C-alpha cells in the first residue's frame, strides 16, 4: 500500500474531472459516419460535403448527436466563430 502524501501544487480535481468527463462521453461516436473530434470538453463534427448524399449523412450524424445529448442530459454550445 502507498503512503499518504500531501499535494503542494497543481489541481487534481481538474484532472480527475476531465478523465471522468471523457469516460462519460466515450460512446458519443457510436454510429457517427463522419469525423468527430474531441479535445478536452470540445467536440466537433466535420467533413467535406459536396454532394447531396453527403449532406444527408452529415444531417443524420447531427440528429444522432442531438439524440445522444438528450439521452445523457447534456447540451451543446454552438461555436463562437
């Protein structure tokens, strides 16, 4: 067993919170056809779409993400740019 030590710097809570957040959202990519990027608490869906079929697949992905958000009692914030 490890000995107890005092932590004199850093913020363990922010690290643990981020790890738990990523465990919680681990299934967000399930069924997504396009690229979904996650960095910290930022999630982006992106793809090059230049034909109507591509537009419909990215729209399906958006609907899947919206469904996931509602099932998991979360919300997305729109990008500010």
